[in-house]
């Protein structure tokens, strides 16, 4: 029995969620730019600025490796799993979780930048953007993940 895998559709879903991350980033920047009343709202309070910068830097420094490593760890064993639909669902779930982690930290970094007029917040946002470039879903990554399953289907077709 051959399993029908619609890789282009699955790939489109992954790319859609990835593009939504970047659309969210752009919309967030536009909203913060339009809310000029909040620019530098906390800039006069040195202790608060220092605290927010420190928290933002520490959370960013922890969240980027966490998001990337968590995804890698939870998708590493998927190649040996028997169900193709389970493999695809898990891959999509962990890809979304990775982008959600980065999106949450991105929101904090941009809020720190605009509320405190802090270059530390903008630096953290740039680092998150670079980390997101490692999350680009490609067909080659999916085919690598499904390589064993596709070979198994070919073997069953020959028999």
C-alpha cells in the first residue's frame, strides 16, 4: 500500500508560517513607528532601561540557541518513525514552536528598543532576524527527513 505524500502542499504550509514570521516583524516595526508617543517612554529612567536591556539580552542569548536546539533535538529521531503523517505533523509542530519562541523574543527586543530608545534592543532584534534565517524551510530538508519513508514506499511498489 503506497502512502500518498503531498510534499509541495506541506512545504507551502511551512513556508507560509515562515513568511508570517517576517510579516509579523514588519507589522510590529510599523506599529511601533506609528506609536510615536511611546518612543523613549522609559528613556529617562536609567535603572529601568538598564534592567530591560539586561533582561532582553539574557533572554535573547538563551532563546536563540533554545529555539534552534529544541527543534533539532525533537526532529532528529523522526527519520526512524514509521508513520509519514506523524513525521510531517511533528516537523511542522516543532517548526512553529521554534518560530513562536523567536517571535516572542523579537517582540520583547523591539519593545525594549522603542520604549527605552536602546541600541541593545535593536541589536537583539537583528540577532533574532539572523537566527530566523536558519529556519528557512526547504524541500531538500523535507526530502532528507522523508528519505527512509520514500525508499520504503519504492521497495513496496517493486514487490
